[in-house]
C-alpha cells in the first residue's frame, strides 16, 4: 500500500486541485497498487471540509482506505501532521499541502528507490496563485543543493535546522515514536523537525536526490516563504527553538557556537526591514550553502537549468488540466461545521 497525506487549512478554493492531482497519479501510474488517502484539516472556518467530503463522495473508490483527520479546534500543523503519520498504513508515503499540486511524473517510480535508499529526496517547482511557474533558475539553488549535500555535510546542515529535503519519500519504519514526540515540541516546523530527528538519529542514513519535481508549490501571501506571511514570525522562532534544543545535546563546542549563531540569525529573518533581513546571509547555514555553491558551481547550475527547462512546459499544462478538473468541486455552499 502507498499512502498519500494531504494537509489542509483554509484552502477551500484549492484543496480539490491537490486531491485531483492524487487521482491523476493513481489513474496514470497506479495500476495493480493499493492506496490509502489521509486528509487532515486544522479546524478551517471556510468550506474546506465540505469540498473534501464532496470530492471523496465522487472519488473515494480509488482508495482501499480513507481517513479524515479533522481537528475540532486549531492545533497547528505539527500536531495534526503527527496524528496523520500515526494512521499511515502504507510502507511508503508522501505528505504535501492542500494548496499544492502533485507534478505529472510517476511518484511510485521515485518511491521504488526506497528499496535501496532510506530517503528519496526530490525536487519541486514553484508557482504563483494564478498558476504561473517561477522559472528563475536561482530560485531552485536549495533544491539542487540536495545533490551535493551528503554524509557529514548533510548531518551538519540538518542539525542546524536547514530546509533540506523539503519534499521527500521515506519508509514508514523511520517514523518512530521518538520522531513523532520531537515534532510535537513545535507548531509549524513539522517537516524540518521530522527530518532533523530522523537524520541525526541515523548517522549512516542513505539518501538519493531526484532532479525531477514531485510537487508544485503554490506561493501566496500566506506561504511561509513569503516575508509578509502572518505565520512567518512564529515559524522563524521555532527554527531558533530547533537550534536551541539541538545545542543542549551537542558535544562539540564549535558546533554549539554555530547553533547559537544560527539561532540568533532568525531574528534578522523576521525583520520588516529588507536590509536587516539581508543579515541572515551571515548565518552558518548560508556559509554552508556558499561553500557548496562555489565548490560545485557548474554542476548546480546545470541541475537548476535541467529542472526548469525540462519540466516547465509539462508542469504548466498539467496545472491547467488539474485546475479545470477541480472546478467541479468549487465551494458553492455555505461553510459547514464538523
């Protein structure tokens, strides 16, 4: 069984697109496979739950098992994310957000790499609210860096709370109760906390990188990557907390200092002044990025171009198709409770 986990909060206008992209994966590539779908909702006050139920009424037959994890009150992404992971029955699974869309490429082909690797880290492309893909090559440097971050460098970057492995496939067996309890210490940094605990707890972990998008990320005014997002300040403070927790158990005095610097650099990230925000580039994480970029300049530039040039047309056309199909589930009824 393969499990899709879709997390939702106030996404009535777009959640059907995320679900349609799951259906597209199954109908195109999922022959002779079994599927579980878990959809979470963190107490949305819009029509999200009605849209989810409407979609499942029409498409529930695609799945052997479906779980709706609807929080009675807003608890934050980390808590509802953990609740979803506890219900995963597939040997491999993929988690993505309800305002994103799965790319048009075979997810299960990537998941097959887990027979050899512990984690299959994948690429992504970003798009704006109207559906226009962001094609600036430099936007995807952090994505391409996954190709060269390995071994001790990967361990160090993850310990610093860095945004490595934004989208990844990994076996359920890696998600131990210790990992879940670590995630519950936070409210917004579910992915980072999960990977931090998995990677730091498994020093010999085997990771591969696939330079092909598995998810198309929607960039909007509420995205955490947007400087004016209302949840960005909390998110940055939780990254600082991740560094503080890691520092408490760190044995190396040098790395404790690096963690302290990384922790303090988050203050610059939340500044409304764009010039003060530039000071974040003096953090240890950006020092690692710069070192890797200079060392692997040509390889990284090639990966960036391949990612954008090879996939943008397919992804743009796919987005339009999914948007058209999701139109049948547009929220038209008043919000419902429960």
